[in-house]
């Protein structure tokens, strides 16, 4: 089993994204360091637009998360509703 990960700048814009990721991926672990939040998960990590919208209370375009994205590891599968990292392709 290999981990995938995604890391964001530690700021207010990233907070609801990180909260949504952890809500939708109970197997994920967030590591907070100075200026950065890295989220690791075994095999797969899914970011759902709908969950982010529930947290922020308005429409959200998943492309916006890339403004605060620092790095990631895994194959990317994305559409308008979700962004998934995995080692399956």
C-alpha cells in the first residue's frame, strides 16, 4: 500500500478545503507545519466540490484550490465535481 498526499499553504483560503478532505477521507492524516498542511492517505484521496460548498456555504470551483496548492503525489483524476489522487490508473 502506497500513500498519496496533497499539501496546501496554511491559510484561511485552504482551511475549508482541508476540512472537507478530512471529512470525506477518514483514513487521511493531516500534518501541520509552519506555513503548510500536508495530508497523507493510503492508496486514494478524494476532494469533493459538494463538501467544500457545504462548509463555505456557496458555489466552489475545484480549480480554485490550485491557488493554494503546494505539491501532490499520485495520479490525478478530476472533473467538475471531484479531484482524486490515487496510485491506480
